[in-house]
């Protein structure tokens, strides 16, 4: 009789859990952080997303965006992993360069990205290195002959790490000036003549935030990193083509392309109850199909090519379990590129 009662209780709990998880969000506020300063590409994606996301969560919580710039994205991800609430009311839009940083043993990350619950990804986009039109370095060949100063946000950022890799793998001579708060500051420094260009950045961000500069040919596109060329950039060299024939470098570039595939990934901190994670994932997927969100994204020139949470979770695990010899070679190449 006792076992029968226990079975009934367990059965009821199993069916009650999703409902209670859904009810949890009623009246709540969900904060979504970004490491970027206001006006940057990450910030623009989140501010387009936030007004629509809550509509697809049971209880329709309010959703707000907070900016946590600093240390190339480490400040935001460490806060999310160690300090933020673990109840589903806090998410973060991670700098995809952080994944590469952990995989290669970079310093400063205080939590494993494999422990986060990945909710979804906004866009898959190649990484591009650019220079300003007034720079004397206008092509990959120029960048191998002459030094160009490029702005980055910090050592943990994709803009920093992948530019160093290009130095090592392609023989370019980029010199990095670190510590800029975000895209707007770097762009202003280029216009002042303080910088020749920007460290590695997503093509999707340039399309969203710099359409005028692209139209007016203010950017020189030096090299792109990805599995294949961006349709908009057919004449810009692909790093995998530059290193073709060198098996070691080819393996590094494949690893880097996988690590940077998910350009705008959203995560919940470790420890969030799984039933709430599932609710957040379903809401993210629904928002990606929401006509109102897509209309706002189109108006802001935001590219949307999403991936669901399971896909991102798998990709993160793949990167973090890459063969150690390939990871060591990538780390060594990045260190060499900083010399």
C-alpha cells in the first residue's frame, strides 16, 4: 500500500513539474546580458529580440537587456557562470571567441562553457578582418608586407584571438591595440586615423551596423574565416584556401571555423532546472519564427540563420573535446601571432 502511494506521488510530481516551471515565469523579469557596449552588434541583436521573447514564455515575463562590457567578454560570461541567478531569470549572449579561448587554455575564464545550458543561436556568420579605406593595407598581400594597427576589445575576444591566428597562419603583420569598449569606439578610432582597422569580427555585424560604410567602400576586406565564403564576399580570400596544402594549418582552421560557427549564442547559467531550460529553448525557437521579430530584424539589417539549443550544446562540446594536439597547435599559433 505504501509503495502504491509513493508511486502515485512520483507520477503526480512528474506531470506537475512542467506546469510549475511554466507558472514560475509569471510576473518575473528575465535579464539578458551582453558583453558588448550599447550600439554594438551583440547589443543590437538582443534589443531586437527582447520585446518578442517574453511573449513565447508561459506567464509572459518582462525581458530586459543589460550591458556588461569588459575583458573581451570575460566579465559577462564569468558573471553569468558564477554570480547570476540560476533559476532561469538570467541569460547571457556570449562572445563566441570565449569558446575558442577556453578550448586553447586561455586565462581568465572561471567556469566551463560545457556547464552552461545553451538556449539557441541567432546567426551563423564568417569572421572578417577589415581595414579603413585610408589605410595603406588594402589586401591580404599588403598585410603580409606592411604592418597595420587593428583595434580589439581585449585578449579574450574573438577580435583579438583570431587576428593573432591569421598573423601566424597567413603571415600577416597586424599589430593589435587592445582595450576598446566596443564596435563604436573602434570605428571612431579608425575614422580619426588612430587605427588602420578592426580585429576579426562577424560579417553579420558589419551588415547590420555598417551598411553605409560598405555601400561607400569605406572598408577593405582582407580575409574571412569560415567553412565557405560568404555569398556577399566572393572575392575576399578564405583562410582555409590561404593555408591549403599545409595539413597542420588546415586542421587548425577547421577547428577555428567550428569554434566560431555560432556567432550569437545565448546561454543560461549552470544549474538552471532543466524543465525551465526547455521552456526557454522553445521560446527562443518560437521567437526565431515570429513574424514581428523577423520584421524588426529585417528593418535593422540583422541576419537571422538560427540554431536550436541542442545544436549549440553539441557544438560547444565538440569544440571543447577537440583532439589535444590540434588545440595545442592552435594555441601555439596564436601565441606566435602575438610576437
